[in-house]
């Protein structure tokens, strides 16, 4: 202090010293001036000196400085809370302080953290439990009963997991009483009951409960922090959740879900948080904890089985919906089945298609069998049955069907019948009618039996027609003869040639058909002259033609010459031109019955 | 209402249970004493116009002071030491119990009840011994479970001492 003051003093004395170079005045006023100057100085700045003194005194007073710092420190911290330098500076000492506190006595910190730690730990445990419930679900998937089916429906309806629904139905309980008990005295702080009934001497029960907990803890030497958490007697259970200063004991009738444990934990944590001061000052006055009653009453949960009542209705609705869905499904299924059956029936009725197997395979309809290449495509019947190609798998092996329409079609294809020929098939007999060249008839009669489904070929009608045609053509040619001669009249060459051609064809037909024919060559004369002369002339004329035809007749034509004179005239007239028309030869062709001839001769 | 936990301490046969049986409200059977080692009863007293509910922990009176009983003592506001005036050794046992109680609960109010006051002729504990005990600062009350002598007084004294505790 004295050092500090020497400065100003020296300074204050300085001004006269500065005037020391003025020798005369310094010498003159050496004694008196100093005092008067001091007086002047005190007069001028005396107040400042006092303040300075006070300030110095305050700086030297450690207690005062401590008070000053204590006054400003909270403001500094508050005003600069966001300044990272503060956080940086404060972190190490705070960490060291906490570490030291825990080492010294972990109790206070544990007590302070208890309300915070509880929820955090529960959260982690809940996550683990969820996994467990899921595995439980999987286990239950395999158990199927009417009840579990109903629960499954409810689970689907409510969107809950099956396990959750099962728990809701299985666990029906009622929290009848809740005790709030001080530790370690076992004194009853508060007691709430469901309804009016309850224990009158809850304080004694509370004490005894605590005694029993102590007894268990001491008897079985459990670890620190572990304690009796539940007691079960038949349908009654006592669940205990403890905090550092008190515990909650809930008396439960029935089977409570694990969520109740969470409720109790939450309640004890909340009470510790709200009544920390009351616990600290507790001297036996339980009235201080009256405010905890609402929290305790919040633990009086009740779960009635009667809740299942309304659910029955919804269950029936759900079952009804399922029934309707099943009926609709059955309807669609029936319709699909009927369409399918219709399709298969159509296929079965279709010529050239043989259904070997038909049914459902891998969720699709499948049909397999044999199909004639000439039969209609099985796929072409799908639309008619109300099905699509996507609905049906078809597998077909090729075969030649014997069914009449297919055999006929095949026969037509093979025989290539000319225009004018109609083929019909009956009981395996292929019949040709109409007009056709004999060559074709011969070919057809050979090939027809090679066509699957054709057992024999009946060409009678078409043959008869062809033969009749040939016979008529042959009979229509009439060569004329010179008057009184057995030689041909003039310009009959073409006629004769035509006749020979027709008879030649007939001979070929006879050979092809293995059919014998009798060709009567009938010679005629005009009415001039006497019959005795005409008859031989007519025979001669016939013979003339027979001579021509015999070489081309072949084995199956029997050529016979006959003379009839003038008995069968073409015309009765006296005109020369008409007489010429009677000088002729006509043919009469008849078929010879097979038995009467050498028809058996093979070509 | 004020609630206080008090423990009844005393060696076997001093009459703790009989001492309180007439004065307390009890819902638990005595068999708890021999099984769990404790029976909890209740007694309501009025001291200086203040109603106090005493929760009595009657601890099973073995000669030894077992570890089980130590935990029963925790949280007690006071205790009633019981000795049998007709058996000198019970007083020594009471002294021993008192020391052990101090070890568990610290300095807590207590009252020594010298029971079987109705059998004074058979007493082994003389006046001089009692004065000596009183000199140590102990509160001593002669009680008789049979006649009810001093029982209420013992509880009242203990309750008052507990209420005076800070």
C-alpha cells in the first residue's frame, strides 16, 4: 500500500521540484511553500485521494474480491453461455469433478441420474423385447386352433401383431392396490386402492412387505441393487418397482402384461423427480406425499375379459365376409370349371381329336391327347367355351383319325376326284357317284383302301354311269352301206373309225372293270328287194363290221354278228335318202353277268 | 399423520411379544417371528396432542444378533430394548443389542423396558444396577405385560424422544 501511494505522492511533490531551476524562488520558499502546496493539493484533489484509498483497501480485501467475483460470475456465464471457449475451458474440470464424485461416493450421482436412466434403459430393453415378441409370433404361427384363428383375424383387422392380440386376450388383470413405501424404513407413504375395499392396516402390510423383501435379500445373498421384484400366490401377484428412496408395490389380481411394469417404473421415477425435497426432509410425515396419489392412481389398471363381447360381432362380420368371399370364389371356380368341362366335352366330340387326359396342373388347366392333322385346331374352341389361350395348356400328338368326316376328307385329298364325282363315306365304305373317267375309277378303287378310315370302295354307281355312257356312245354310231352291197357307203370312213374307237374304249373299260360285254352287231337292209336276198345281205354287212371289231375286242368283249334284213328299219320311207339310212349296221351292247363269263380272269 | 418405525429388541423370552400384544393392533400371526424373523404391528399414540402411528417391528429374539436382523433395523426412528427383570443376563444382552443397533442406525432414541415388573420378588436386577444404567443416559421403564404397567409410558417416552429428534 505504501509503495502504491508513493507514486502519487512523488508526483504531487514534483511540480515545485520542477521549478527548482529558478534558484532564487526555491531558496526563498524552501520551508513554507511545501506546506502550503500540500494544503492546496489536499484542497484540490483530496476527494480523489480518499477514493483511491478505498479502492486500494478493497483490492487488498480477499473476501471483498470473492464477493465481487461471485456476483459477476453467474452473469458472465449466462451472457456467454454460447461462447465455445467457455465450454472448452469448463469441460475438463467438470469431467474431473464428476469422476472424483463417483469415486468418492457414487450414490448421489446415481440418485440424481435415476429418473433419466430409467426411461433410457427401458427403451433399449423394449427394443430387445420387440425382437423376442417377433420370434414368439413365429412360434405361434404353427399353432392353429379355432381361438388362434379368431385372434389372427382380429390381428389382420386391427393391424396389430398376432402376439399382441394374443396377449390382450390371454392377460386379464386388475391392479387392486398400490403402495408407496419409504426405504429403508418400510413406512407407508401413500396407499391407493381400486374401489372402496382394500386393506385397513396397509401400514402394517407395508412394513411386513418390506420385512419380507429384506428377508429374501438377506437370506439368498443377492447382489447389490437386486431385490425381490414380484411375488405370486395363485391368481394374486405383488409387483415391486424400487427407486433410491421409495418403492411401489402393486397388488395385482390376474395376469398383468409386461407393460404394467413399465407403468410402475414410470410412476416411481416421476415420484422421485417430483418429491426429491420431500424425501430429503422426510421425518415421518406422510402428508407431504399426498401429491403423489394421482400418479399412484394412474397405476390402478383394469383389463376386463368382457371386452371380448363387441368383438364377437366384428368376428362374425369378418367370418361372414370370409364366407361371402368363399362363395364368390366358389362361384367363379364353378363357372371356370363348367367352362373347362364344356371345352373338354367339345374337344371330345370333335372328330380327329382324342382327349387322353384333362385336369388342373400347377394352377392351370391342361389337356393332352391325339390330334389328326386334318382335325380342327383345339385352340379354336377356346373362345366358344369362354376361355383364353392363357388359361389352358394343350399338348397334342399327331395321329390319323378313323372318324368318318376325317376319313372322307383324307380320301378326297388322296383320291383327287374329278369334277362331277361325289364321294361319301358310310361305315368305312367309300362310295363314288357321278361321272368319272374309268382310269380314275380304277385308280380310286386301288387307292381308296389305303386311306385310313376307308375299308372298302364302292365304285359301282360311277362305273355304271361310265359304262352306260360308253355303251350309249358306241350304240349311237351307225355306219351306212352301199345299196345292195356289204361294203360301206361313201364317206363312212370317219363313222367307222369312230365306231372302232368307241368299241376300243369299251374293250379297255371291260379290261379295267374286269367286266364282260356282249356286243351284238346287227346288219340291216332297206325294204327294196326280197327278204330272201336281204337277210343274207344284212348278215354280210354285220359280218363286215364284226371283222373290223374283233381284233380290238380283247378278251372281255363278245362280238356277235346278226342279220335282221329289213325287219327293223330306222325309217319307213320310199325316198332314196331315207332308204340309205336303213342300209346300216347297229350295235347293241349288253353287260354279261359275272357268273356267265370269264370275268374272273384277272388283268 | 406422522409415522415412525420402531424396533422391539430383546433376547429370547423377555416378553417382547406379550408386552405389545395387548397394546398393539396386529394382523400377522406370531409364526412370522420364527419364520421370517420379524412381525410388524402397529400402535397409535398421542403425544403432546400429536397423533403418531408407530409401526412396530418385533424382531425375533435370538441370543445372538443375526445378520438378518440388521437389515430389519434400517430406517428405524427408535427402538425399545426389552429385558427381563427376573433374569440378569437379559440386561447384558440388552446392552449388547444396543451397541449393535447403534452400529446399524447410529444414534437413535431408545427406551429400556424392564419387563415382568409384576414378579418383583423374583427380580435379579437391583435398584443400584438400574441407577447405573440410568446414569449412562438410558431411559428405563419398568413394565409388566400381565398388568399393563408402564407399557404405555414406555411407548410415550420413546415417541416423544423420536419427535424431538431433528
